[in-house]
């Protein structure tokens, strides 16, 4: 019975053809055209979500393809991330694109579009990355690269990695500690009579401002280790 009902379903396009054949007035035709547009948009939306669900059933494996010599660790470059994922998206009729705006703060929007026209997006913003010895163009590029990766992972539903995205293979793109955390660490260093230089050496950074936010708790713990215990390490 369900199959009979489905076969007898009338689409807006069929109603339009019938209305034209019956000499319907422009007001009725316009209402039917609006209905057709809504119908197609809804079908495109359903197709998009079906395609994304199928894509996520067997997502591609993203490898860390480059070494960060400063931190002696591997990370995933943006090129590897996108070139690994895009062919898989394409198999499901999906494609990706970015919109970039820069006015002191860099804003990046990644959009995934289905072949039927429906698209969804994710956006992120960040101040220009001034860490390291980058020139102004490299600073902007570093921030854009990082935000491209973040928004791409977000809109595709991929799990974030611990990678540092940067075309030059440096640690740019890493979220570093903020001013409050920086002062907290320095106050603790003074209170515990510890060396800031040795702490930087321990975490393989040139200056304390470059400490990754993810290492903040570890840095506090390291400072709090009793000197006698530290000497035995």
C-alpha cells in the first residue's frame, strides 16, 4: 500500500504543468513556482544530509605528514588534510570552498556544497599570528592556514587532531597562553625561585609567550615540583 501512495505522489512540477495546460492565471502559477522552489530546496537539503551521513560512515584516515623540528613532533599540513578528504567528499557529490576576510582580524568560512545546491558552513576568526620571525604576509598566511583547517574539520565533522597547521612547518597556528596565564606562570616562577629560561628549555620554546595553551597546566606542575625532586630527574 505504501508503494502505491508513493507512486501517486504529485510534485509541484507536475502541478505547474497541469496548471499551465488548464490556463491558470499568473497568481496561481507564481504560487506554484514558489512551492516548486521550496520543494527543490528541501530535496537538496535532504540529499546533502544523506551524503554527509554516508561520507561519515567511512571517513578517510588523515596522517601527520610533516615534522616540526622545533618541537620534534609530526603534524598534518593543510594540503594533506584537504587533499585526503576532498576526493572522498566528491564521491558523495560534495565539494568544499572557503571565503576569507581580513581586516585586522582574519575571518574564514568553509562551505560544503552538495551537487543539488544545498550548502552548510562553519566560520572562525582569529587575530593575525605574530609569533616567530614571520613577515607581515607570512603572519596573515599562517592565520588563514590555521583557520582553513579548523573550519574544514568543523563543517565536515572530522575529529580535530593535535596538528599544528602551517605551510612552512613551524609552530604557527598553535594557540598560545594568554596574558593572564603568562603572568600567572611568571608569578609562580618568582614565588618558587625558578628560572624562566630553564622552563622554556624544558618545553622547547624560545620565550615564555610561545608556550602552547595545552601545556599551561603542565608548566604549572613543573614549576611546583620540589627542587630536590627535580634534581633527581
